[in-house]
């Protein structure tokens, strides 16, 4: 996956890049990385020494995108299904309404999955496995201004 973003600030060896949310990203809202409803701010390693105002091409390998999608969507789905199955089984064992027990444990397992994913978010951010990387500077607004 590739996107184009504008460097709006540099901080040491990091750059803050604003990218436009795609229509799929806009509906998801999972990351909450918004500067506004139509754009996101990402803090990335500034491997190209980009300057504020530069347009940069960002890339995230499709394998990493699939892993991030699996974490975001499949783990809670599996937790929901497991909760329903366990609740249904326990409901019969404990002589309570099986469907109610399945629904309650399904929601509980899903909530726990989201809490665990949220708790692991700092680990994912530090690893930079799910962070796009700069691959090229598309234009350099600072050429010729004497700051290079």
C-alpha cells in the first residue's frame, strides 16, 4: 500500500506527516490518528531527511497491512465466537439460559480482546512493524531556498 503525505514538522530524526484518509480508512476510525475527519497525522522515522512542506511517498508492505487487519478484526471476531461457544456450553452445564450465557460471554470475550489489543498498542508502535516508511520525496519545496 502506498500513500502520499506532506511533512508538516520534523522532530530530530522523526517527521510528522499528514496524509488524507482513504474512504475505507475514514469509515473504520480504529486508529484515531486524526488531525481532522479527512486526514491523519503519522510520526515516522525521517529516513530521507525530508523537510516541512515536502511531499513524500509512504509505503506499508501488504504483509504488514494484513497482519494489522488480522489483529484489528480477526482477533475480536475469534474472541466473540469463542465466547459464544463457551457461554453456550457453560449455560447448559450451569442450568441457565444457554443463549443468554453465550451472548454475555461473547460480548465479554470481545471486550477483553479489544482491551488486550489496546494495551499492546504501545508495543506495536515501538516495533514500527505497522508503521509506513518513507520511500521517496516527490517534490522538495525547499530546493533553492538556501536551507539545503
